[in-house]
C-alpha cells in the first residue's frame, strides 16, 4: 500500500535490495553463551558475546535448526511496579521489518550500535528470508499462487548471513519477532483481506521456515539458532500495517502478547486490543511541515521523495537532517511530557543513499544517554507493562500527546 496521507503512508512493502558487498555479522563469527543480565539503555555498553559453539547438552528442537539454550542472556532485571510518585521511564523501541542481511552490512552495523549503547531491539524476521528460493514451493501463501512473494527470496549466501546475524542478535539480548512471509500489500491477495484462519496458516509457515531451515537448505553442519522459536515468538508487525483486525483473534489464540501493526498511532500510553498489547507506529512532528509523519523510515521517505527510493542526491543532506530531527522531536515530546513509549520502525535499506540508516543511528545516539531512558525490545516493554498496577497505567493513559503531568509526577499520582 502506497497511499500517502498527511501523516505519511501506512506502511512499506519493499524487500531485500541487491548486495553491494559481502558482510558477515560481527567481527568474531558465531556466538555462544553470553553473560548475565544488563539493563538495556542508559547503562554500560554491552560486551559482545564470547565466541563459543552451542553446548551439546542444550536441547535440540525438531530437525536441529533451533535449540533450547536456556534463558536469554543480556536481559534487564525483573520489572518492578512504579513506586508512588515515581517518574516513569522513557521507553524507546527500535524495530526492524524483514531483518535480512543481504550483504550490505546493515544488520551487523546496528547490532554493533546497540552494543555500544546497551540497547535491545526487536527484529521482525521474514520467514522467507530463511527459505532458499529452490524450496519456494513449500510456501503456500493465502490467496496467492504457491511460492509467490512480493519480496525477493534471498540467495544462499544471504540466507547464511541472515542466520548468523539472527543468532548473534538473540545472544546479544534482542527479540526475534515476525514480519510473516510474502509481504502482500495490494490486490485480491493482500493481507488486508486475510481471515483469522489464513493468518494462522501464514504464521505456522513462518515458524516452520525458521525452525526447519536445515531441512529446507540441507545445511546440517551449521549451528542451530539458539532459541525455541515457538516459545520466543510473542508478537509481530504485518506487511504495510494491514490486516490487524483479523490477525488479533489468531494472535490471542497463539498466546502472543503484543502486535505492532496499527497504523497512525498517537504518542500516548498503550492499551490492549482483544487482550493483546497494541503498539503502533506513531505520528511525530515533521520539521518544516504542519502535519505529522509516522515514525518509520519509509513513511518519511514517502513525504520526501514520493514513490522513488532514489531521489535527487543534492537533497539527501537536508532530508537526512529532517529525518533525524523528526525522530528526535517525537522522542523529546514524550520525554518532556507524558513519557509515552516511543516506537521507531525501520528496514535494512539504502534508500536515498542510506540517509535513513544514518538518521536512525544519530537519533539513537541522541536518546541513549538521557536520564531514565531505556532502549528496549517490544517484549521487554510488555514485560514492564504487565508488571504495573492497572490503576497506574490508567492514570498514565489519561495524559494526552505532549501533556505533562500537572504539578509533576508525584503530585499527579497523588491526585489519582
């Protein structure tokens, strides 16, 4: 879907781009068991996980594509309820749609950035990125031909690189969610028209591509992914932010805890829909304009270079600055007022010369060292939300966009 509104387009539907160089994940190759818990964001930089193979006593799952290696390393301390009058943290979630490494080095670049700033992120992995094109007949997309996809299948080298990066991301403490599979945004086969049962089929296939990559590729000598994906998977984001209404009943039956597919959210504290935390991309101030833009790279691009990802190069510096300022304006508005969690969505892309990747990096650096800021994954955020007194959350939700608590946080909670 590409319709541009005053708040930006509703989502993005571009798949992997051609490789420009060979790039693996990290400097040390495969990752093994990492150290203990660390608080994401506003804390010490997270050291890279040591290089070590998955231990043989860990439980292999299914065909050995995945393994249950125990609790995930590099997680924050168990969340605690806010104390009376306590200022809430400023949560920021950086998330990535697709999460494939196609040789441009962007996946490892942002893993390194996250380590440098003690951040956790959410990677919405497209299941097809672990399915070789030679096995595409295994994919049966709802309302579409067998093997069809509106994003490209990765070549074998890039599937291997994606596996390395996903392993490393999990060891570093990041969340592995789902961006489903074929990314169908338009026409009769669009996800906008899928039934709850069809969403169930799409999810089951996405899980199978992650948990059966050894069978599908024949690469039995590679290390497994170090997590049981059926337990790991607790949320996702739909292609082009479409189809949430029929996804939610299925997500609830599967035990998912959140969904990040709502378009056009506002910077207020989240609510549940059908028992699932609704965590939408948000409208943020768009410098130089009277309207807001959704907090995602593609939506900013659509308001800068319309339907092309290769706009006028002479405008790249100004667009890069504008994108950075939009992210920071959204952050600052929440940080200085209602402290609503702030969500930024991205793709590993090089649109308009890679300016949006630079903007995301600069924005993260501008947020990370602020007091009370926590750079977390969506799963870590809902862990915190679930630990709070519902009456406290109701009080937080009473604050509108850009509305600070009257008299400060202590007075605001006392008058509840």
